[in-house]
């Protein structure tokens, strides 16, 4: 089972492209390896929570117009 931030499933405008790119990598790795592992009867899943109440998410909410509403709509864990 892999775990990553929901940002790996969508695009959030940010000058910090490395962070969401790394999350996309977790999703891609899990999908790819799941196709290989299923042949051995192993099932892989990726847990994708919404935003988690951290300083980084608070900074993101203040980063631009509409971000607070975007985060509120997605929900915060």
C-alpha cells in the first residue's frame, strides 16, 4: 500500500513543481507495479487523503486568489 497527498491527482497552480511531480510519481509507480504484482496474487492500493492541516497547507491557502475556497471544497483532514 502506498500513501500520498491528493495533489498527485490534480493540478494546483504552484511555483513548487517538484512537490506535485513527486506525488504523481507515487501514483504512477503504484499503478504500474499493481499490474505486475496482481499476477502473483498481490493487490496494491494507494491511499489518497485530502489536504491535511499542516503549515504547508495553511501557506498554500494564502498563496493566491481562490486557494482558500479550493482547499475548503476539497476538505481538510
